[in-house]
């Protein structure tokens, strides 16, 4: 017993040294709270192809049976409380597993439900596509793995939790025409997504300090040449994602010098807790992963050091300080 205690104590000490001594603390995830609306689950109760999506009005679904599929469709309306557009679609297999099954249920070593896949397609308020996440999983697991992403979410990992019903989701037959989903109505819900991005947006740093410049003459912002309220500054940034019109993964090629390539993701600049006006956001010509972001310094900042954060597609970067007057 004493030997076992010594072994446990040694293991705990090694773990503590690994985390504290070598800085291998767990990375904090980026949490997205996604609000969805007009949620309808269409139960696969029809096998005759000519009867699919034919009924214009609200339908009553048939009973759920083993091996039956269902499809859910809903509108993405907000991320972290900010309006956005998008579509969330899911496909589920009705395969109820039970340790002590009833007729029509699958026998298994645990109680659970069938697997399903979900696709989150995000658009900005201007209708431009931002990126897609696709996830998969099934009960009894508490969450579902993010299997991949593209656009702003290229290379992310993570998970999403079960849907929370704000108002009851509507269940319909697959004979109902989904073109009338918003007209016929559905429920409201919320999904929590935890992301571990491959890259986070950052302010580039040179040997002289953060790459933040006065737009008037492109001179660096320093203690002897601080920024002023209302002034437009230029930030040289990294990891802001694909640019229009090609939407290639970052680093695929040099940004063009003969045409402006606008960053596709929504970009936010926060200065000492205040939202700053973003004037433009473009790929820096002749580079693979450098970007130019122009923003206006908000008024009301205290003289001295201000803190700037960049956020790209709801993914925040680390803080950087610069001088203000």
C-alpha cells in the first residue's frame, strides 16, 4: 500500500512539473453560442419518392421506427449574441439501442441513440459565406466531435454540445414541403460549440514592437509618436483567413498586387474594451499570410498604454499594447 501511495504521489508530481515547469497548460477553447430558429425535424415516415416534400401545410408525422432517418433544418440567426445568417442541417438515423430492448430496438451494452451528422453553414449579414463546420456523434456521449471545417474554420478541432430547446422544436413528416418551413414555423434553440483553432488572429510584431502604424505617413506608433483619438491606424496582422474572390486556404499563394483581396471573415477590432470602426481588411500584396487592417481609434481612451484585440470570425487573438495620447 505504501508503495502504491508513493507511485501515485510521484505521478502527481511529474504531472505538476510537466504543466507548470514546461508550460503545457491546456489551451482555452473559443466558445461559440449559436442561436437557431425555425427548427423543424422532418421524420422519414414516407418511403414513396413521389410523396416527398409535397404537402404545403403543416403535417403530422408517422411513428418513429428503427432504421428510419430524419432530417432537421434550422436557421442560424446569431453567434455570441451578434446577428448572423446561416443554415444548420442534420441527419439522424433512428436506431435506438438498449441494454434491455423492446421490440424494434437494438440490443447493446449501453443505452443510446443512432448517429447523426450536422452541418453549420455561416453567412455574414451581407450574405457572404464565412465558413462551414461539420460535426458527428451520437448518444450516450455528452458531445459531438467537430470533424472538420472550411473557410474561416479551416483546420479547427473541437466539439459541440447537445441542442438546447428554447421553444419546442416542431416534428413534421418528410411529406411536408421544406420550402414553407419558415411560414409553417418551428422552434428556437441554442448550440454551444467549443473550437480549438489551428491559428488565431494576431497583430504582427517586428523587432521595434507591434506592427501598428499611423496611416498619414506609415510611421510606427510609439511612445514618442502615440496614436490619437479619431486617428486611423494601420495594423499588420496574421491569420485572418481566406480572401475574396478566390477564398483559398491562407498560404496557398501570394496575395495579388494588382487587385485588392478583401478578407472574407468578419473582423472586429477592440481597443481597451471599446469597439473600433474597421475601415478596411485586405491581404497584404506580395505576402502569403500578412494582412492590413485599418481602424479608427475610439475616443475616451486614457493616455498611456491601450490594449488592442483582433477577432476573426468570432475567434479572438491575444492582446497587444500600443501608445495613445
